[in-house]
C-alpha cells in the first residue's frame, strides 16, 4: 500500500488523539469522582456532627433531644436523607424520612469512632453515610449515630460531568485532527512544490529547481541543481566528444581510402594514417571514460596509494635516460577524484616531464585547508609563455623529435575541465616547466 507522507502523519495524529484523549478523559473523570465523593463525605459528616451535638440523655438514662438538622429532606419520607440512633444493635430513634423502616448498618469489628459506609436504603436505593460511635453521659453503653444521603446525588453529578467532559474532549479531538491535518498540509507544501518542480525538470519545462524554499529543503535544491548542472555538462561533453571524434576521423579515413585505392597501395602512408586514427581514437576514448567517471559520484582517493604505481611505471619506462625522479608528499593525504582519473592526470604530466627533463624531475604535494596542490617540475628546456596554451591543445607537439602523440597534456586539460580542477603551467625552479594541479581535498 503506497501511503503518502501527509497521510502517514495524519494517521499518526489521529491515532494519538484517539489514544491520548480517552486516557486523559478517564483520568479527569476519575479525579472528579474522587473529589465529588470526598466533598459528599464531608457534607454527610457535617450533618452527623450537627446531629451528634443535639443528642442528650435525661436523668433516668433515656435518650432525648434526637432532632433532625434543619433540612426538610430529613422529614420527607424515603428521600434517602436518613439518620438513625442505635444501641447494642437495637434502634433507639430514627428520622421521620425512614417512616417505619430502619437502616441495616454493617457491623464494625474495629469499633472505629467514625467510619464511612455504603448501604442500601428501605427501597434498595444506594446510600452513603457516616457512622459515629458516641459515648454519652448517663449511658452505660455507647450509641451509634448513622446519617446517610442518597448516593445518586454524587453519581448523577459525576455522570453529568462525564457527559460534558467527553463531549468537550470529542470536540477538542476533532479540532485537533483538523488542526494537525492543516498543519501537515501546510508543512508539506514545500515538498509538494519540490516534487512538481522535479516533474517540470524531468519533462524539460525547467532547467533547475527553485531555491526559494525553507532552509532544510533549500540545501537539497541547491545540491540537486549542482547534480543537474553536472549531468548537463557531462551530456554536452559526451555529445561534443562524439562530434569531435566523427570530425577528426573524417579526414584520416578519406586519406586512407585514397591510399588503399592507389595502385600499388602506399603502405608507409597507410601506417601513418592508421597511427593517426589510433591516436585520435585513444584520446577520445580516454576523454569519454574520464567524463563517465566524473559524471558518477565522487570518491575519496588516497594520493599515495593511487599514484605510487604510476610513479613506478614511469620510472621503469624512462630508466634508460637516467633521469632522477624525486617524490615528496604526505602519505595520508586524500583527494576527491576518481583514482583512475588521478592516475591519468599524474601519469600524463609525469610522462611529459620525464621526456623533456635533462637530469631530474620532482613531484611534491602541498596541502591547504580545502585543496591539495601537486607540483611536477623538470629541468628541461621549458615552454615559452606564448606556447603554453598551444602545449595543452589536442595533438600538439612542440618538438617532433621527442616521441609522443601530443595528446598527453590535452587529456590532462580535459580531465581537469570535467572535474573543474585548476591547473597552471609556469617556469620551474630548475629552469624547466612546472605543472601545478589543484585538487579538492577530502575533509
């Protein structure tokens, strides 16, 4: 079942209201019932104390002065407002409301001076009252005074309160659910807007997401815009690479066709044309591979672990020239770039430096707060300022006597563009060329 986020939050709010409000209502009703019973008991006890003050015994030991308090309901027959005086279990006097009946009071084995009792009246009505155990002068045995009131007065009041309480809680619950629903609907409005804008981007109606959003969603929109921009650049580069490859192969293929049709075929020319086609193909394949990796999620790469195999390979390739390769770097430094692209970058620059160097090449890394600079210097002839831009051009060789395809530095330029890396060509401290690559540092 595919339930939206808003529906889930609304369901949680409804369940919370359905669970918490009844519990709260039950607790409030219970507290009110206890408070009402305590007030009822205090009221009955007050009547009993008033009645006890009116009891008296004459000189012959006869109980006198048993008069009802100033409450007409003690005189109303079977009203539930009763009092009764008894001694040794025998009824001595009763209120007029009892008529010819009497109260059946539970026996108290503890003989407490005052206790609360619940009993049934003459007509089986529920009563609640106070039993006072009194010792009067001129009487050998104590007497018990029982004063009761109908329990319905409390139960009816509690029931009325509960009806009002649960009606109010029910109304409150409905209002809370509506408020929660409106709050959730309003709170998720930016997400719905973001979803609509994503659909527009997907359909081609918009190029990027709006950033006028709440702070937490604004960062998401900015990040997604960066991803979308990077993907657009990657697609544009892929199309450009395909177009450049087709354009670059057009002339060599036409020349190759003419040489094949020549009688006899020009074998040496065929080799040159095939070599040129191979160089062009290698360059564009390398560029496409780098673009594919750059279009993926960037990875953390440990500098030494990725580049050391390239250093060893370059040393082996140029062992015959006896050029010293000095390396200085932090073994723990990490950069944000694909390991294979990092090897391609360092490998091409290092190979170019080893070709032109006379005696020494140095590679060192300089760590900054956000970036890592990799400097590769040689003591070769260097490159004049006006020729440095041409040195980065595709297929350009400044000296045809030096073996190479002229694609190395161009590949470096393309990879740097894919990752938006900085690079500079400047005079080296030993008189040759210094190539500086600026990579983002992994934090």
